[in-house]
């Protein structure tokens, strides 16, 4: 019997796409949204929109309460020590750029920033540009053939000159968890600042910031079954206090004169201007939805679907998996076939997968590839989705090989 998803009916977007003959297997790029998120979005917009933190009228107070409730939910979801450790940003990319700017004054020429070889451009380019601006060294942790970080090399490379470590939690290409506990311990031993890019990892399981012990953690709501345009930046209180203010404008000042101003601390000091109120409120609904799930059932479904994906891919001649994915996704290439041609033929058959370099060009170059196909799974996907994908893949390969 084909694997079913108990959550599929919650997602109007998946049902609409299915109605069009589309099989959506690109949730690592963005996830579909459950009805509860759509209701929260429309509820705020249709129920009387108002700006937050400014107005003393009823709609303004109502909007501010709903907006700030998401901060409480996010703080609880990440087990932050305080709600003030949760900042709203536009997403992971903006949060990482904020950090690369906001921490710049703490770094001196010759200091080292350590990243890994598999980083998404969002967690590479802000640090690369910072390194260029400040005369810093960007040190790259190499991978073993399996796609794991080589920890013995990491222990050599994270040293007394390391001032900052910035690594992913879960690779968007290889589908493997990074050894965060070990890497963060190495960074801590050197007194380095640590940044974790949770864009892919956040949605899988629960992540306890106090237990993890990183200084900063970022994620994007649109990959958490929430709206686009908003993300979370967690910062440990003492680490946040070191951050330089970066965007200036309404609601982030304590006091302003023509020639000088004093700024608020986090979180509001880092949320200048009107925030994405509707998206933040809808993110609260996404967190409620995630919290309401039976975590054991989620883990079982994710594991079963992923096992079926891997079994189907490895059974096919010429299909080469990138590394050994652990969950959520699998990237592959096919000997003698260009990934763009394959993606095109899959798309013609209504299969939505991602093709290309997956915003990790240095990793792809290191693997000697110009690109790969990535299939990524959401909680709404089921065995029928995979069967449709494999039927389309076989047909495409028959034409191309
Ligand atoms: C590992 C990783 N980091 C960062 C990002 C950037 O996220 P966003 O585009 O939501 O800012 C992504 C997006 O795919 C990602 O996979």
C-alpha cells in the first residue's frame, strides 16, 4: 500500500497543484502553507490592518498583541532564554547579512572566519564580503567523501585566530546534519562567535537554543510552512548586546536629535520601520500548527518517505546520489545527462523538482558538477507523489539516455 500523509488535506496549495496535475517536490526551496496559516494571514488583513508598536487605538493594540505573540511562540519553540532574544527579519539571508554587518566591528585584520565547504551562498557571501572589507581570512572546513565535515581537520582549522564560525545545520544539497555540537564546542574553546544557518534544519524536529549553545541561529518562515517575507534571528542575550545597529528609522530609537540619536536594544532596535505584520502573525500560526503535530508521527512519515525516495533512486541505473542524504531531500545526477534537460522533461510531466547548483556553487564545483537535480519532501507528500516522480523519471531517462 502506498504511503499516505495525514496532513495533506490541510494544504490547499498542494491540492490546487495536484488539481493542475502538478506533483510538488521542492519543499526545501519553499513549503506549501496549511489552511491555519492562510486563515491567520487573511484574518489580520480582512479584520482591520493596523501598524504595530505605534498606535494607541484598538486595531493597533490588537495587531501589536498578535505580532508580539509570535515572538513569544518563537521564543518557546526555540527554547530561547528570553523573548528579547528573538528578532524578526526578512528571512535567513537578511539575518546573515545583518550579522555580517553587525559583528564587523568585533573583527580585526588577520582574524579568521570559519565556514564549511557546503554552505549556501547566503552563509558564504556575506562572510566573504566581510572578509574582503576587513582583511580577514575565510577558512573553509573540508568534507569527507561521505559529505560529512572532516572533524579532525576542523579541530586543526578552528584555532586561536578563529573569531567567528558560521555553519549550516542541515545541508540544502546533501541532506545531512552537520556535527553542530562538536563544531560549536571547538568554536567555544577559542572564544569565537558562532552562527548557525538553520534555514533547512529548523523545520525538522525541535531545536533547543540553550542546549545547542550557539550565539546566533537563523531560519526562514517560508520553509516552516509559514509565509514568505519573514524569518527569525535568535541571538543569545550577551551576543546580541554586541551587535551594531544596522538599519535606522522608525521605532528603533530611544531618543533622536538632528545630530545624534540613541537606539533601542534588541529586539526592536533591529526592527526599523514597519515590519511585515501580516507575515509575522501568520508565522505564529505556522508555529502553532507545527507544535500541534504528533512529533513521533512526523518523524515516522519523514523517515518512511525519505527511505522510499532513496530506494527508488539507487535502484535506477546511471543515477548517482550526491553523498548519503539522511533526511528530507536527495540530490542526484545521471551519467551522460544534463540536469537541466532532465528537469525540463520532468517539468513537462508535471513534476516540480529543483535543478542546478542550489546556491552552493563552490560545493558543486568541488564535486566536479555543474548542477544536480534535488527532490525535497514536505509533510504533505505521499507515496503516490514519489510513484509519479519515478514514472516520470523513467520516461525522461528513456528519452535522454
Ligand atoms: C541552507 C540555506 N541557507 C540559507 C538559505 C536562504 O534562505 P532564504 O532564501 O529564505 O533567505 C537557504 C535557502 O534555500 C538555504 O537552503
